[in-house]
């Protein structure tokens, strides 16, 4: 029997039940549904809508259901269209007449919104902690890198040498913004809809503030229609996860490039690589590649949800059932990706000699020659033009850049020293830059920021 059987003269069609059922995926909200139901029962008892005796029976029944679900002994029935129906049905079987009081003053509309907010609050923190663990690995690898340097790229062309630590921490700072977005999304998720009812609240003397506090929410809803129809918090979570996925994709892309024989900047650990079914020599960066691929999936989760939400009138519509699968999928894929990437980066071996050889091409110091001239009074645009002509001449006539620099009247022997291996990276002194002193400061600041992000996650 459905929860709404009294209004109808015949049983629901099998096609209706098959199309509308959500139990196969919303079963993962069981813990949150049970927690919300326990708080609801306590709230009903506080305002006298349920006797203390019935409340005790209901709470005991909810505890038993929690044990059955936790142990895998819970027996779902064909009539259980969602986890909320299944739990109420089983509570009523256990509690008898008292079970009929469980849903007093409550709709599945505010019930499911509460469950989903409880779930999202918890999972946003969980993802945040995984991000911080990845950041910790990046910081550790940056510290291990010491004075190792590599080319910094723009347009995938070698631009200027930077310390490897600087490059790794660039990803670390981007992930820090992800942590902040996750926690910001959590703050707006931290509003309890329970008590909003189906759309307009209730004539019963409910106390939503007390129930919200009981469930650990910071506040209750302000408008019942908004409370049951709002899925902004789901969209925000999906956006934060999608952008996090984009940042993980960027890490993955670089690891794919760096581990190729063409770059040779790193070697991936065997435990975090795969092989080929045909080619015995292959060692493939599948984790890094899937980090790229999953980003598209995460963007799809967000876009699909937004497309569902964009045309809905107030208040609740069954379309909102489509909020859970993209949210669950986004959390699942990000959690898996973070764990795999963390292990992959932690166990990778960087080839300092290969990196530094790529960074030590004389042309990589072209901007240093330009700034050397600027420091001696030449206008920047004139210096840029002068060095550009020398670089072109070197390339077209196949004359070593060192020879042309040494022979040029504006440059000479002193400027040639700027082209020596390892010199260019040491000249980057501005705050936040890629040189040794600036990176040492940056690492201290990143370590402090990481501690603050960890503290914010509780």
C-alpha cells in the first residue's frame, strides 16, 4: 500500500511505480532519514503531539530499523518506492498504532529536503578533508624538491624556469580555493527545512527551530515554499565539485605529459599505473587520464541538474527527484579521483636532471636579458625588441645565442652569465614568484593556509 492510497480507488500501475521509484539510489540517505525522523519524533513529543510513551516506542522502532539496515537484514518490499516510504512502513510494522504518528506534521517534501541537506553537509566536509590530504602531499613533494627547477610553460611553449616546488604549489593554491568553496556551499546548506510541510507549513504546533537545533543545523527555513523547492545547495555542491574536478583534471593532464618519454619529467609508481593487454613495454597513466575524463562527467552532472531546475514553478515538483543521482555521482567520482591522484603524486619519482636540462636552454633566459637591459636604463619595449631580434637571428642562422649575446654591444660578457644553467630561476625575486627566496616564503604561507583550511573543516 502506498502512503497516498486513501485518495485513489485503484492500485497504482506497475509502469508508474517503475518510472517513479527512487529507492535504488536514495537508499543511501537511510542514515540521514533515520536521524531526521528521530529529531522529528522528539519534536512532536516536546509540543505534545505524541505522548512520551508513543515517542519511546517510535524511537525504539527507528533504532531497530537502523540496526536492520546496518546489518543488511532490512527486507525491502515492492511497495517501497523510496527510502522514506520503506522506513515508515517498517517502523509501523514494529511500532503498531504508534507508527501511524511518525509522519505527523511532516511531508516527504520537507523530509527529503532535510535528508539531502544532512547528507550534503557531511559529504562536503569529507571531500574537503580529502582535498587537504592531497594538498599535504603536494606540500611534502614541494619540500622534497628543494632547488629542482623545470620550464614554466605558457601556450605549452617553454617560457621561464621555475622551481618544481613553485609548480606543485600552484596546484595546491587552486585546491585551497576548492576547499573554501566547499565550506561556503556547506554554510548555505546548513538550513533545516523540516516543518515546512508540503508547501505551507502546518496548523499543528510544531517547533522547527528546536528540531533544527536538534539536528545540528545553524538555522531553520524562513519560507516554507522556498524550503521544499530549494535545490540551490545541490547545484552549489555540484558546481564546487565540478570545478574541483577541473583542477584535478589539470593535475592529471600535466602528469600525462610529464610521464611521457617526450617529456620524461617523472616516472609513475607501478602501483598507480596500468599496462597494456598487447604491448609489453607500456606503463600507462590511467589515473591521470581518468582525472581528465571524469571532469567532463562532473560538468555533466552540474549541467543536467541546472537544466532540471531552470523551468520549475514553486513549490515542490517530482522533477526534484532528479537532484540526487547527479549529486551522489559527483561526490563519488571526486572522492575516488582524489584518493587515486593523491597516491599517484605521492609515489611519483621526479627526474630533476631531465627537468633542469629542459629549463636550461639559453632562450629561456631571454626575459632576463630584457630585464637586465631595463635595469641599466633601456626602455622595456626597446629591450624586448633587441633581445627578440637576437633570438630570431640565433634560430634562423643556427648561431648559438651565447655568441650573439657576447658580441652585442649592449650586452657582452656580463650578460652572457645570465644564460648559464640554473641562473635564470634564481633571479625571480618578486613575492609569489618562482625563485628560491620567494618560494621559501610561499611555502611557509601555504603551510599556514593549509592549517587554517584543516581547522575550518573541524
